[in-house]
C-alpha cells in the first residue's frame, strides 16, 4: 500500500446508495467494469460472513468479475459499528486509489455513508465491563425504568431513544457514566468534512415504491430457495448475545422465532417481507431528507440508468484529471 504522501491531493470516490433491492450492486458492477473500479461494501449487514444469502451479498461469480472489499469480512459474533467500518473503509479506499483504480462505495446504510463523507464524532472507547454492567441493569429493571435512569445523566438521549432499543440505550448510558459526557456532547465535536481528501460523487437509486416492494417480495422468495432458513439455523451453533447487531438483520428475528417453534413458517416469511418493506420505506425517507446526491435515478439499474451514471462519473474523472 502506498503512503498518504504518494496519494494525489484529491481521491475520486463514487458512492452508490439507495434502499434494499434497488439494484445498487448491479450498477456498481457496471461502473467498476467501465472505469476499472473496485467495490467497497457500505451495508451494515453484508459485512457479516455468516449471512451471505439473507443479506443479498454479491454472489461468487460477481465477486470474481470485480474485486469486492468488506463483504463478509467480520464474524457475526464480533459485531460492527459505523466507526469500526470507517476504520476499515478508509485504508481500503486509499489502497484502491494508490493502485490506479476507482473506489466505488456501495450500500444502503446511510450512517456509514454519512461518516465517510462528513466524519465521525470522537467518542472514546467504553470499557467492556461498563457496557456489561449497563446491560445487566437494563435486563434487571426493564426498558422504561432504564430510560428513567438514563435521563438522570443524559436527558437528551433518553428522550431520543425508544425504551426497547436496548443496544443504543446501553451505549448511551455507558458513555455518560464512564466519560462524564453524553453522546450528544461528544457528537458536538464532530469532524467537519470528510476524513480523507476526496471528491465524492453520489448516485442514488430511488425507484417507485410499489415496484420496489414487488422486487423485495420476489427476492425474498429467491433467498428462501437458496437456503436462507438454513443460514439462520446455523447461527444457533454460535451461542450469540441477543443484542448483537447481526441478529436484527432482515429476516433473522422472524426465522429464529420459527425455529424456536414460536410461529409458523409462512407467518415468519410474510412478517419478514413486511419488515423488509418497512425498512425500505425508511431508507427512501432517509435518502430523500438527509442527502443531496449528485445524480438521483428514480428507477432501478437498467441500461439507460447505467448510461446516465457512466456519463456523470466520466465528468467527475475529467474534472479531477484537469486539476
């Protein structure tokens, strides 16, 4: 890997964002082949190696066509955060660029894309024992009473978080107890501007909602045929902490309930599809309200939309090459 001193002043980075099942991976592949690019995952669930099918990770054939990074690199037992992902993504982007290739970041996790483009709050590491202690307290007194405890040291956090959001509630409580500052206090010192010298070009796929929902249904049926249920069943061998982020992946909670004889399979499938549709709706809302893309494509990845994206990326590369 080249050192930072050998990198040009500006690194072109293409970002492909959008809701689940909108065709991001297909567009990323087309652009990578057109511009000698390499693809970096920005999906918070596709980082886990044990969930290839249920998270719709690129298949082995696509990964053989173009180098893919940060797909399936992390064990489900370890967990991943926006900060941990950023620590992996930054050297990856620099390495791809140093070898003369175009970094293409592809994913629908808005927070991951936000910290890449804007930076991340310098929240310190919290000792594991402080998190475990907070978790034990939450489990002992319940979500509502725990939120009342949190309000004593972090009123804003308690007002912002739902009582059932165990992971974030515990995190906020542990940070405030161990550092004497709330998460909001730490985030007030957030970096302004990206954490690397880059020119980001963002492309968002925002297809019609009814068509997106139909594609979600079809893709979920395909994942079932490919063994999604077996994939979830295999997680039982890990003796996992229920609070781990990956256990909230779309379809995982529903299939775990079925495997525990708490629901029928068809009910689990329909509930998982509904949960996925609701998630896509939230993603659409987030991208519309929280981002300003260079190119918004109100369709899926088709020949016409790929041609539009190629034109925009070509213009970006010309602008940077001219400097």
